[in-house]
C-alpha cells in the first residue's frame, strides 16, 4: 500500500494537495499490520517509509508536513514497547488526517463569507477547497459563472469542470489557459487553491503566475484558498517537479528539448488575499 501510494503520488493521479497529504498519511497504517522484534526496528521502519512517501512529491508542503508530523509524534513520545509505538502511530495518523481535513473544510467555510451572489469567477487547476467553497455557497442560494482553465498539459481543469458542472447554480465554461486574458475582464475575481506559500511566493500549478499577473493588470483581485498548514515559514524548501515531456508532445523531440514544470512561483504581492481555516489574511 505504501509503495503503491508513493507511485500514485509521483504520477500525480491525485491532484489536490490536501487529498495527497491525507492519502500519504493513511498509507502509513499498513505498518500497523506487520510484526517487529523491537521498538527500534519499528521506528526505523516508520522513518524509512515516511521518507518514501515524502520523496514521492517533494513539492507538496502539506504532504511533507503531514507525514513528518506522524513520525515526529511517535519518536518524540519515546515508546517503551512495540505495542505502544503502534498505538501512538495510529493515534497520530488519525490526528493529522483530522487536522488536514478540518482545515480544508474551515477554509472553504470561511471563503463563503467573501463570495457574492452572481459573481463571475475564473479558477485554475483543481482545488478541492475551491470546489467545496463553491458547493457551500450554492447551498446558501448563490449562483456563479465559473471560467475554468484547462491547466495544460495534463488538462487537470477538465476534472474541475466536470465536478462543478452538475452543481445547481453554477454555469461552467472551460477555456484554454492562454484565453484567460480574454475572459478576465468579465470576472470579479480569480479564485484558486494553493500547493503552498513559502516566504514571498505562492507555489501552485504552472500557469498561475501569468493568470495572477494579467489579473493584476486588469485589477481583478486574486483570492487563494487553503489550509493554514500550507503557509510555510521555515523548515521547507520548495522543489519543483519536472514532468515527462510526453505530456507535452507524444512524438520524440528532434533537434530541441522539452521542459514540463509542474508548478510556478507567483509573488504574493500579486495576490489580494489568502483565506485559510484561520480566516482571511490580506497580503
């Protein structure tokens, strides 16, 4: 289960960073079913498998923090027996998963307060927190026109469009990434999720930076949603991921190279606000 989860994360079959963090953390439950001769053997196994999961995607701050937190909780408790170590691990997994999920939920709930009925909104990539916020808002009777970029080259935005389309009160239009400048003048805001904010940069799906730059030129506010755990002040260095060139062009490159970065860095001064489970933060 741990190896399979690591492979899935590395292949980015799951796109929401919060979902990835929960999936990786829950994968550690596999260790509870094995037998260990000593506490030291178990702790080494926990650390090794935690590292496997974290290395699956070094760019996901929420994944890094969640898995590291489970390992640290168990190690810091200094268990005397294997049984105690297993019990501590199970409790830590439940605690971390609950905090990730509740943080996402509260961020979505907080966002509803700042949305207005009838807004036209542009969103990019796939964010489960953005989708949940829009679902909660429509439950309160609000309606929205949502422009969704495709998020090429993997077309992750198509997944967002499919998730939003059945929701009563939401009118969805899927657009190419490069068309964002054409539709932004019709929008009252850009609403996006985040992989993480480190120092003075928002790291999110590639294409976020040009959207935020265009929005700034057109004076369309950019609102970012996510758990406060994704606001990283220390102990994490973002590592971009470069995906396979096949996602960009199926046939071999002849005489040129292809680069396919998964994320870009958007200066936070291009953002209007960040809404987390702790409330709205102006930047």
